[in-house]
C-alpha cells in the first residue's frame, strides 16, 4: 500500500498546478535562501543554532536509547503473563 499511494496521489494532481508548485518558490523558501550561507565548522560552532541543534539531537537520541534499554521492563518481561495472553487470543 505504501508504494502505491505516492503514484496515485501524483496522478490526481493536475499538471498545471504541479508546475506552479515546482517552478516558483514560496515566500518562505525565498526568505530562507537569503539567510543561509556556507560556513566551516569553526564558524558553525560560534552560532547559537548549532548548539541548539546539538542539544536537541542529544535529547532525542537519549530518549530513544532509554526506551530501547527499558523495552523489556515496559513490556513487563513476564513470560507467564505473555503465555496466558497468547492463549486467550
């Protein structure tokens, strides 16, 4: 199903509206293109956005690892209850 949805949705869009979406950038795209520039690692470490991204990324990775470590505890890791649940279904 996941492989069929994108081609079906693209076939439902008219060609003229697709050309408008692809050919002209939005106001947000133009604003962001004026703000961005290439910079080296030393320059990036001086910017607040770099540290905010690093902090957010580390929190997300920490949460994912914590859930992975505690997955057996979350699942109650009780084989008797698991076997009972399988019998009832």
